[in-house]
């Protein structure tokens, strides 16, 4: 058995002359397995959160783009409404003038 494994105690899986695993080596093996499993789980969680974050960033940028388009549409609608209001006012003014002319014509005929 190599020297660096001597500090772990008797680990039957690694040593030929060992008949039973000691408490220390069992603890060390548990810690090592915990670190490995914890690292895999931490990497998996990090990877999932990273993908979720990237998807959220894409969605947020799409929302910002849609808000810009929405603002532009609202501005165009406001401009159209202003032009429509001006046209409507001009038509009402013409209607008043036509009514006045018709009234004058009726008054002249009487």
C-alpha cells in the first residue's frame, strides 16, 4: 500500500492486507464521497440556474423590444388621433359655414 494511503487508515477496497475498515477511513471515505456528490449536485444546480437566467434575460430583452414597439405604436396612434381631431374640427367648421349659407339662402327666399 502506498504511503499517502496510510493516513486514511485501513481501507479494504484499496489495501490487500486490510481485513476491516476503520472508523477514520470510513469517515474520510464518507467525506470524499460527500464532496464528490455535493460537487455534482452543486454543478447541476449552477448549470440549471445559469440556463434559467439566460432564458430570463432573453425574455426580458424581448419584453423591452415589445415595449419599444408598443410605445412607437402608441405615438403613431396619438399622432393619428391629433390629425383626425384637426380634420374633424375642420369638417365641423365647414358644416357651420354651410348651415349659415343655407340659412341666408332661406332668408333671401322669404
